[in-house]
């Protein structure tokens, strides 16, 4: 009985250690992908603001739209 308990604890420790390494590499890959997506969105909103200002109407809705683009650009271009 003690051997079975020891083997169960040992196997869970080994699997847990193995899985934690796998999770770290997966988390790193996810963080890298998220950073790349944030950089892409920063470029998208920077370009969107530039183009929108060229053809922007002179009314409250247009200004609200521009303000929203600027807000999103600030969010995605923020340095962490």
C-alpha cells in the first residue's frame, strides 16, 4: 500500500513538473503572440488616424470617431 501511494505521489510530481515546463513555453509563446498583435493594432490605428484626418468631416460624430481612434491607438501603442 505504501509503495502504491509513493508511486502515485512520485508520478504526480513528475507529471506536474513536466506540465509546468510545458505551460511556461506555451505562456511565453502566447505572450509573444499577444505582443505582436498589439504592435499590429498600433500600426493599424496609427494609419487609420492619419487617413481619417485627411477626409474627416467637420461635425461632432466625426470628432467622436477620431477621439475613439486616438484612444485605441493610445491603448495599443502604450509601452509596457
